[in-house]
């Protein structure tokens, strides 16, 4: 598996974790709970980093960087 494919897979997994956490927050009526907000923020920051990693690796594979 190429680096870009691994990065894309990691990004998909993180997105799934975000969706799972949001669903849990609604089910438990924890929307706005500080602990859940922190977990969600951490996942969003991680996702932003993963997106940048995917872009960088695709560019490297295509010789654009």
C-alpha cells in the first residue's frame, strides 16, 4: 500500500471516529459537555493534520513537490 493510500485510510478512520463520537454525544444528551467537546476538538484537529498529510503524500507521489 502506498503512503497516500495509508494516509487516506487513516483519514477515513478518523472521520468515522468523529461521526461515532457525535452520535454518542446526541444519544447520551452530552452535546455541550466539556469532556466530549474536548474529545471532538482533538479529533477535528487530528483530521485537519491528516488531510494535510494526504495532500502532501499525493503531491510527492505525483512529483509535484
